[in-house]
């Protein structure tokens, strides 16, 4: 048996000593690697020789402490060495990698600073952050109704202002009063699971979306979907035997959180040839193989619509995944934060498909465990900075729910302002309300702009030599394949970079456009991609990408 440090699966770096000081140089997914879990104690796998602290003598230039009676202390002098160093800190955190804010993003910030310091030597005059789905950092405007109600609940004195009804529409004032009545002060902790009234609103929204009932007691508000994922995985994971299936490519929140939890990610590849679809027969074989290798398979993450691929699952694909979950007893974590970012076809929620299966096949699907996530960061809301979102849990053991409740109560509650925004997202103005026309116009304009930008970028990629891209169906991203010439691959190897990271770094240095290499999300061995958002306005940055790509191919062919 190889030593744990080499067997430890899914490490996202090639070298455990370089992780925080230099970028990872290997993709986190490689079909050729052994992904079997470490079932023996893993603590030794993360302890390096230097982490075993050498005894520190008081001869390090420090006098022994003197007691008040003038005698020397028998206790050794405290050392000036830090207790927490790179080698003694949590090595699971040290290993975790999050490419979206990784090397490229850091370099982009350096270049931005250079530009703002008046450096005119760069071949561009602005940085385009196409690396992160952060709509309001681009040009997406907040929905007026949401911000009106948020301002009123933050500063309730406005409600009594004599000009209030001249500044705010009646329904904004009314909603703020209702929320304040339910919440009290925004400055007070709420129930740990979230304000009951807001959970009822969310349940009503889910019922209207799916046509099946939802229980407010099964809804947990969260500080964005990220914090919901962290709570869920903390509840599920019990060491390296725990396996959680994650898609490849995936949003690296999942691999990073599993690394920190010292659990074992079980990658399943999405199929680029079918528009990044899920092949259930193949996924079934991944399930069987991992169980045969001794993994305690607890959950499967599905991101739909998908970050980074921009694909959407069909109802049939969802049904097949639920059928596998019923057969092999694992929980489904359905990340549905992009449920309104759908440009082709229709969004099918896992909850709805599960309820349909439960209705149509009595008993067969009753034990399926599902956690669905939603967020205020995406869609036409795009309020990433407000940190709102929720999980709906279905079919979860009541005692496990108690433990999850305990976990979330340790953090007291999610920000109440984020909870309010979540309520507004799920209960926006309706036809007939004073704010509805403005809300509808704003919502439709954001949707239209996103769709246009998605297809304009997609059409540009279609025209580029050596680039192929699946049609954008949902989310905020395109994930084109790039064929990187062998000479460029050699150059990347010489620089100890992944070829797609090298490509993306060059793109950034030449154009100021920041994207994320496919290796940060995982990709099939021998294929190269990058992920770009389509949030940036205008065509200028697209022209810069096209010109760069042409030059890159010429230079390295
Ligand atoms: C698939 C997916 N899930 C979750 C998140 C995290 O979102 P939040 O801002 O709600 O934490 C993101 C953010 O980009 C995402 O793409």
C-alpha cells in the first residue's frame, strides 16, 4: 500500500509544500490517478517533518523571565517562534485550492494596481474580470424594489418621513412594514434557521415553482449558497472514508470544502460531446467502483444550470440521477443557484422531479435525501455581496436535522439583511402591484442583456480556429475547449505551468482579460479549457481575446 501522502486522493496540488506560496501545477482531476480513499488514519499524511516542532531552548537570545521575587522562572522562556506556521496550521486548508480567486485573479489585481498608478507600458488600459460571476462588479444594476425595501428595513425611520410616499412606492413601504413587524430589528439575531416568516415565503415560492408542497421547517436560510454548502458538507463528512461525488468540471467550492473536511471527492466526468450532459450508466459505474474500493459514498453534487459549463440538465437526466440515489442510497446536493439563468429550454428542479417520481412510483423514492440550494447572488438579482440564500432539505433523517440545526446555531444566524433579500427574491412584486412595471422592465432587461452577451461570445468562439464551445443554455459562463499547440505545451512545461494556465496568463498579460483555466475546475486529461463569464458589457474585450488567440497560435505553431 502506498504511503498515505501519495495515496491521499484528489489533492489539488502537486506539492503539499508549495500550495500557499506558488500556484498549483497539476489539474485536480486526472483519470490516471488513484482516487481511492485513505482509510487509515490520515493525520500522518499531512504532517511534514518540519511540522514536528523542535524543542526551543531559552538560549535564543532571550533572558529567562524573572519572577516578582527576583528569582528566575523554572519555566523555559517563551519562544518568539509563531505557534501557527505554514507547516503547523491546518494542512487540509493549506491543500485546498480555489482557482476562481487564484493565481490569475491575483495577477489581475497587480496589473489593475499598475494601471491605477499611471503605468502606460501595458498593452491595455483596463482589466476585464471575466473570472468571477459577480454581476454587480460588472454593469448589472440592483433591482430597484429590492434596494428600496432593504433601505427601509435598515433605516425604519424613513417609513415615518413625511416624504416617504413620494420617494417609495406604496408596496415597498408596505413590504418593509410587514418585514419589520415579523423581524423586529435587523440588528437582532434571528432564529438560527432563519426568520420563520421568510421561511414561509420561501416555502410558498417553492410550492408555486414546483406544484408540490414545501415545509418551512425544512428550509435553512444561509449566508449565500457557499455557507449552505459548508454546513451541509460539515454535517455529512466524517473523514476520508466519506465519499462525495462531484462533477468534473465543477465549481471548486466543492473540491475545496471537501479537502478542508478531509473527505474524498469522487469525480464524475460530464460529457462534453453531449453538451456536458450526465451519462447515468457511466455515473452508475463510478458509484459501483467507489463502493467496491471501500468508499462510504454519502452524497452526489449536481450543479444545474452548471458552473462552469453553462449546461442545463433535462428532466430525464435528473430522473436518472434520482433513480441512482434511490438505488445506492446517497444524498443529492442540487446546486440550483442559477435556476433563473436559463436561456434555452426550461429549468427543472430536483425537488419537482423527485416529487413527481414519489407520486408516480409509490414507495420507491420515499427515502431519497435531497438538499437544494438557491442564492441571491445570481439570476437577475445578482446581489453577491449581500450574502443571501437557502437550502431546502427533503427526506433527511430527523436526528440529522437536529445536528444540522445545532451546527447552524453555533454561528447564531445568517445575516438578517441577506435573509430579507432572499424574501424579496422569492416574493417579488406581482402584476397589479405599484412596483411591478419597473421590476418587470428591470428583470427583463437584465435577462435580455445576459442572453445577448452569452450568444455574442459564443458566436465569437465559434469563429475562432482551434476553439470549440457548447451552446450557452444557462448560468453565466462559457467553457470553451482550446487546442493548445505542442510548442506552447512545451513552453508551459518549461515554466512549470498547466498549458491552459499558461494560455490564460498570457491572455491576461496581453489583453487585461482575466479568465480561469479549465484545470481549476477539472477537465478530462489531455483537454484544455478556460472559463469566462459573459457578464462584461461590450464587444471590445471579445475582440481582444480573438486577436490574442490568433497571435498565440501563430507564435506557437
Ligand atoms: C454553482 C455555484 N454554487 C454556489 C456559488 C456560491 O454562491 P453564493 O454567492 O450564494 O455563496 C456559486 C458562485 O459562483 C456557484 O457558481
